[in-house]
C-alpha cells in the first residue's frame, strides 16, 4: 500500500509539473505551450506548423526574427522568412514548391497534458498533407517530434522527411562520422552560389575538424551549406547562449538519405546568426493513400559555457550518456 501511495504521489507531482495549454506568443494567437519543469516549448500553427521556442529557464535555443513577430505569410510575398524550429519535406532539389505547407496556416490541437498536434492544409502542388505530433517525455526530459507525410494523390510520391531547424548561430556543431565515410573528407561543401551545382568533395576548412569518429564545426565555415552522413544518428550543437541542443533519430541501416547526395544530414550556417540543423529521412515511395513517419528526439541542457569548448570535447560525454548514446570516443 505504501509503495502504491509513493507511485501515486510522484505521478501527481509529474502531472502538476507538466502542462499543455493555449497561449498568445510573440504576437500570435492560438499557439500551444508545452511545459515540464524548466523546459518550455511553443508550437505555432499560424506560420508553417513550426516550433517558435524551445527553451530552458526562458533561454530559447531557436533563432527568431523579432521584426516578424505576429506577421503571417502573404502569398504575394515569395521572400517571407520562416524562423524557429522548422520542418519540411524533400528531396530539396526535386520536390515541387510547397509554400502552403512551409509558410501557411496550420490547425493546432491539444491531445492531452503531454501531447499536442499540428495539421497542415492539403498542399495543392503535391497533394500531400502533413501531421506533426509533439510529446514531452518527463522520464528523459525530451521533446519527441514526429512528422507524418500523407499522400492524398493518385500516384506514388518519392518524398523524405527534412528537418530545417534554425538554432541561434555562432556555436559549435558536433556530428558522429565514420572513418570509412562515403565522403573523402567526411563531408562535402556546396560551392557559392549554391545554385551553381558545384560541390566540393575535398574541402579544406580551418573551422572544421575531423577526428576518427567526429566532425566538429568550430566556427562559421567559408561556405554555408555542408552535407554528410552521421553514423550514430545524433547531432549536438552548443550555442553561444550556453545551451546544448541534441537531436537523435532512427535511420534505417543500409539506406541512403532522401537528399541529392544521399546524405542523412545537412548543416547550414548563416554567418554568426544561424545554424540550421537538418536530419534527413530516407527517400520513400509513398503509395496513394499511404503515409510515412519520421521521429526526432530533442534534448536541451543549460549552463555549459560555450567559450573554449571547441578545444577539448570530453565535456560532451556525460550528456550523451544521459540520453543513452554510445560513447563516440571523443
């Protein structure tokens, strides 16, 4: 009986610490706030079904543009920028325009005190609909993000999950790579301009360090977009705001990613403003009426003090152990 009371006490305490509710945020109505202890997630269905804030103690890991607060997409504005925790579908170079999915109005829904959902409109170009489910897991203090692609057309559609999350820039990005990577340098860089179609397979970047098991981006590269394969299905980013943002995901062994180079990860830097963290799912031929899903797990740790962390990486191991990632021998 006593053990049952203890279990009930902690279950009730966990429910009190965890909450999902409707809020107005950054000038937007009908946002969904998900909280657990000192973690806060703000979902915004007004612009592209994005995450507006992913924060610890009010410190947001995501990049946002204050000048756009409260502004929704005008279809006459092709340059409208979407900031925050963005998701998309690819492949990037061959998928038809999908502005309604990426910039348009979505429908938000609170499922319970741990889960929420955002549902897109039906895209007129691709005839697909997207559903994004979000769940806070208090056991691991993680945010579970699942995107489902529904094929509403009458033909098979070659599509893949494409995460396009904007983190605040100027930080250190750490990725696990294999010593026998398909890429001779462990990664490749798009030459400028990216539309040139030229890709550098043998880049020599002084701000990018490769070890036997890791690729470390210590500062903004000379060219913003890089592609690579991660072999342990995680990426870590330590921002200048001293937040460690880690994503994990499951990628089928032996499959290629759904991007031009077959990569399952892309990183894009915009000077010291933005680091875009882009896990990419496998390319799937989705049958008419069928759907596929891809899940990312998000973790956030605070007070890591960004300065000089690029010189030695042994500080990362305890955080990987906390979320049960094998030691990459850093």
